[in-house]
């Protein structure tokens, strides 16, 4: 990874990516390394195979529940369907029905039980479902057979349904509140004057304290001018912060475009069969990513398309 970082997205002959193999084996350290240092695609689905699980779905299907939180924290999509049309949350429901009582407790499960115990989250499998729902899991998602998670729980008369609905509702309220707050116009901070019961601006308060410390006395017109100048400076500062935020958003958009272009290039390489001009060949998706032949160490001057 240090020498050729792009290999973090290279696919094996079966179409599996390194992150998929790390999750399949249940290796949390390897998975964290690939995500944190390699910035790999945590939602990668194996290409050209029926074993089409994204890493999060695979972790749940393989009962590697110790990987669920680290995958979600690095952007794993809880609602991404697998080859059968099931989302990770639906696979967790199946695990809840089949062996929920035997599920080993993980730190994030203990946290969910502390936070949502009053709602009915008691067992480890309850906590797994609560964790996925609190990170965007959709109880109304349907699989390829058009079965909804909510319907499955209703038919089983599982008491976990109502707590999950409460958590989903709270999650949506939190998101709506954040979106509403982000759209509000900037407001001047104020505080209440205890003596008169009136509100004065914090800027004015600072100005008054500064005046007392310096021992200078200004007229009412001078104070008004100072307040106006301070307010103008505050507005300029806010405008500067807004400009910095817009610049950062633009930079992130450019990074996203670069990553999308990289993904398209990798998809193109997967479909090609290529060999080095020196006569050696390697896995087709790696051939154009490495600077020299891994067998004879000759520099790569050209490749031959075998298709």
C-alpha cells in the first residue's frame, strides 16, 4: 500500500476486493488499515460473481459483528442491497430471528442498550438492529421478493418493531433539525441584562467592558459609531467564514470528481485482459496499476490487449 496505493482497489480473479476479503475473514485490523490508510471503497460489491455482498452485508452474513461499527463509521451504506436484494439491515433481521440470543456483545451494542434501553433495546441482537437503524437503516426497504422489514417484524409479532420505529423517527427528526438549522440566517448573539430585563448585544458588552478598563469616557455619538464599526467588522468576519466554507465545499467536489474518474478507470481495467510486452502477465485488474513487471522488474513500456 505504501509503494502502490492504487492496489487497495485491485480485484482478484473472482472479483473480490481487498476489503471484501478482509471482512470475509473477519480481520478488523486489516479492514481498518484498508479504510483509514488506503481510503478504499467501503461499499464495493464483487464484480462478475453471484457472491455479491458489500462488506457490511458480508460482515453480518458471516456473523463478524465486531466489524459492523467500523464499517459504518467509514461510510458503509446500511441500505445497499446485496445480490439477493437484501439490505444489511434485512440480513441483521434474519440473524436476529435465527440466533439473536447467542450473539456476542460488542462495545457499540452496549452503547445502544444504554442509550435505548428505555425504548426496549435489551439483547445484543436488539442493539445491532438499533445501531443500523440509528445510522440510516430503512425499515420500509423491500428485497427482491418485495418483502419489507417492517412487514416481516409485524408478522413475527416481534416486540422489537416499536423501539426500532421510535429510533427511526427520532433519527429523522434529528436530521430535519440539522437541515433546518443549516438554512437559518446568521444571527447576532445576545444576552439578557439582569438589571433591566432587556437584551443587549454581546459585542456591545465587550465594548463597554473595554471602555471601563481603559478609563476613557465617550459620548453617546462616539459609542454609536464604535458599535456600528464593530458590527460591520463582525459581518465581514462572518462573510469571510462563509467564503472559506464555500471554498472547502468546492475543493471536496473536485476531490469527488477525481475519485469518480478513478473508479471508472478501475472498472475499465477489470473488463480488459492485458499482458506485459516482456511476456509475463498478472491479474488483469492489476497490470496497468504497477510501475514495473513483478517477475523480471523490467520497466513497463507497453501492454498488449489480449481481448
